[in-house]
C-alpha cells in the first residue's frame, strides 16, 4: 500500500509539472519601485565624492551634534563606549592588536560621510540632515588629527581629505 501511495503522489507531481499551459501564480506581493523611490535610496558616495549632496558643516557644529546624538554609543570625543571607538589607533594596524578606527583604518573620508548618512545614529538611521553629516564628519576627522579645527567640509572639500591609510588597501578592480 505504501508503494501505491508513493507512485500516486509521484504521478500527481509529474502531471503538475508537465501539464502544458500550467502556470503558477505567485503570492502577488510588492510592486516595482518607482524611479523616484530608487533615486531616494541611491545614496552611494564613491571615493571621488561624486554624488555628494549640497550642504556643509564645521568641526564646532559637529561637536555639538556629536555630543547630542553620538556620544552615548561612541563615548566622549569618540574614544569608545558600547560601540567601537572612532578615534585613535594610529600606528597599530601592523601590530598584534590593531585598533581600526576612522583615523587609523578607513581609506576615504567620503566613506565616513556615506556610512554615517545611511546608518547613524544606530537607533535612527538616515535621520541626520546632510549638514549634520558633514559637520559630524568634520568633527571626527578633526579628533583624529586629519583636518584642522577651522575646517569646513562640503561636497568640494570632503573628497580632498587625504586619509592616513588611503594607500593601505589593494583594489581588486582593474
């Protein structure tokens, strides 16, 4: 009896697969994204800075924003809290205990802007304005000794920032 049920089930499966014109409707979930929706989520900023938005910010503005929105996770002056430190680690990458921070590890300042705009603050991603992201980027780069306290970052100046580890990566792309 078990063999009969097996062959009967197998016959039904084969018939369902090979019946001409048989179509199976999906669950009809979702819809195609509109061009405006795609543009709204196309936030990638490459190393050359193309696509950076208008706006700008200074280290002083960034310090105030950092203290209000970032210090609870990254600690005072970005030295670490529950989340990874953003500052320090210079000269440690070749050691047995490398400290990978924005200043010691990241190759491009535009990556800092891109990541922060998409993912920070952790509990409210994409909630910072472009001016706030520029300002906090300036503050973090200042804390790492990469830019001067008087620096103002915007779409023109951010890609010009030379990160200490810019040449520490090998590109897989030709």
